[in-house]
């Protein structure tokens, strides 16, 4: 077996420390944004809603997407999962409302995570920086929004029929949730983009 040189051993140790630090940062970021989700969760009972419960505008998901853009995938998954549970005491349509909110937002987040996984790592370039070109961001945004709408249409059919609502109203409800999910996706993606890249947070921290 080939013995590892002192330089190679030192490099491997440094890589291990770097990876561990990255996980620590993402977990810390997830905890911070999970707590921030709690601040917004109490607003759930105050939000104007359509039909069987979807809010016209819900800011808590913006917090979850911000966690992705600033701290990375682990932070986004942690904050959105925690945020879903924090919504339960406040959402008048719990547990269905928070679960549907989580499903809609996590779809957006996963599309970006998977897309960025496919990018080849470049020395000195963070994955977050890959999102900065507006063309890249918009293309991924359109794809993520389309998938979100598809997922939510399927889930809403299941919930709508499962709750015993009249089949005659299903078509109108699906049109409503399609429009609302499209509009909410714009807020969920555009506001974090402006905050992170407009305020140059990505350049200051370069976390992931």
C-alpha cells in the first residue's frame, strides 16, 4: 500500500475540516432561518385565503428560499421542515395547510438543488454564484414553477376530493390554485434573488 505523504495527509485533513465547517455553517443557517420561520408563522391566521385554504400571499416560504440562497441545501431543508411544524398551531387549515405549503415550496427548492448539483465545480466559484446570471435564474425558475404547479394540482385533487367537496367545483379550484401557485412562486424566488444578489450578500459571505 502506498504511504500518504505529509503534504497529502495535511491536505486531506484540511479538506475534512473544510467539509465539517461547511456542514456546521449550513446547520447554523438552517437553525437561524427556522427561528425566523417561527416569527412569520403567527401571521398564518391573519392571511387572506381563497377557497379551501390557500393564502393569496404567504411570506414564510420566502424565508425558506432565502435559507437556500444564503446557506445552502441543508439549511433550506431544515428551515422549511421546521417551518412547516411551526405553522401548525397558527394555520386555521392545519395540518393540511402547512403540509401543502411545505410541498409547494420544497418543490421549488429541490429543483434548484438538483440543478446546481449538475454544475461542475469551478475553483473559487460558489454554487450560489451560479444562480446570479438572470438567464440561468429565470430558466430554473420557470422549470421549478411548472413542476410546482403540477405537483400541487395532483395534491389538491386528492385533498379536494378527500374532503368531500363537490366535483363540479374542482375545475374552478384547480384554475385558482394554478394561478396562486404561479404568483407565489414569483414572490418566493424574486424577493430572495433581490435580497441576496441585489445586496451582494453572496459576495460578502460565499458560504456555499
